């Protein structure tokens, strides 16, 4: 069995731990700052050992990574550069879920000359959505537009934001406040968040979508000389964007993000009854004819092994565990920097974990 380290025992870390520990192919070390969280998981699975870890301390990270085959970081995104650096020092394969552009650039730099694989942005968006986009463009020429849209939404919204917390509050605020990478008219550019509002209908349900940061991963850089327009937007129920602008712009909460996080976590209830809405559209020429190819899917919370898991837990965890397992199977390069757009769509869906998207 492969010796795997999972850092972070929160919502996503627990799901990653469950999938890996239940698969029979991995021995898992779960690390978190909270002793109670790791002990709970340690007592639940025979193949799991729990460790209290300080994500901001290199020595603490080195102890849990020593002798491991790979590490999956489900820790806060700002912890990832040190985790990646320690993984390189220990000769351990590195995977994370971050949407933060600056953090990913640091991981990419660390991958240079590494003897192991460095694969950031392996979740849903960025992550699986990037694999889908590359698949839709296969055999297309003169691709003019690539539109990527994803939303993690409550199934039963009951407040004016029409939103419940389903994942990292810190990550949510990060994508609402940071510049958004895109390709416009063949040029790599950045766009302001919360702009370019549009309406979109999927399976008869009307949503809105607007610019948010980080969802493209490395895709914009990869495609800037190949596709005229590439952009990513977050999907929400209609009305969400206008209320966010009141909070972030009119009330200037974008300059007080710690306070905004406390407000969200105090006032917005979490939910495990959610749905993940995925939409990708590619427009280009197929056999000389202008053609649009579309992928649209809604993934709901469900019971797995007798326990209810949210849609965001399932999709995010399936993304990273599928990539890790493809490495174990020898279907990915074993060193350097991995761009998610280089991962084969069919091979991913055929994987034991990727099947959750199938």
C-alpha cells in the first residue's frame, strides 16, 4: 500500500480520507491542528493514523511527511507554499486544491528540478472542469470561445443571498475579491471579480454567473495562443451578485476580509444538502463547420457507505483522489509540474475515484 499524508481534517479532508482509507490501496496519515478531528478519523478507519500538525511549522510538517509517498493538502491555501517546499525536501509527491493564483505560481516554481510530481489545483474548479474543457476542444480548430462555469449551491436556499456555506469561507472570499485571469481577443488579461454578470439556464433552472478568481487554474496561460476568448465564472441563484456588491463595495468589506469571514460564519448556516452545477462550452470549427460543444451536469449530495456527504465534498475529493490514483497507476508523469488540462478525460472518468463524475 502507498503511504499517503492528508493535511487538513475539515469538510474536504474528511471526504478525501474516507475515499482513500476505504479503497484498500493506501495507508493514510491524517494531520490537522485539531487533535479531536484527527483522533475521530483515526478511530474510524484501521488504515488511518492521526497526527497533530502545525501547518506553519516546517519541522512539524517534515515529521509527518517523512517516508511518505505523497501528500494531499486540504489545508488553507496560504499554508500550501510551505507544505510544497517541505514535500520537495522530503521527496514526496504533492497535490492540493487551491484556487489561489499566487500560491500556484509558487508551487510551479518549486516543481522545477523536483524528483517528484507537483500537482496543484486538483479539485473541481480548477481541476475537473479544466479536464472537461480540454476534452471538448479535442479535434476542434479555430476555437473562438471557451466558457467555464461552476456553482456550489444549496438545494433549499432560505436567505436573501440564496446561499449557504458549503466549503472554505476563506477560499470563498478569496475568489470574490481577487483579480480573475482570462483570455480576451487572444491576450492574457485580468478582469475584476463580480463583473460581466450573465444569466444561464441549465436543465430548466435559471442561474446567474459572474467573474470570480482562480477557477481557470493554468488553463488561461496554456490556451492564450490557441483560443480567442477563455473565461471562468461562478454560478449562483439570481440576485446573489448584487448583494455581494453591496457588502464588498458599498460597505467596503473587501478591505476587511477577516471581519467579513466572521460575519459569513456567524450568519450563514452550513449545509450538506447541496448541488454542484457544472457548465462548460467550447465553440470552434469541426470539419470546417462552426460548432458548439457543451458539457452540463448537476451533482447532488448523496449517501456513500452509509454516510451523507455534500456535493462539494464529493466533487472536490473525487477530483484530487482521482489524480493521485492515476499517478499510482502509472498514468501520469512522476515528476515535475502537472497541468490539469494535460489529464485525459476518459482515463480520469474510468478511474475508481473519477467515476463519481461519470
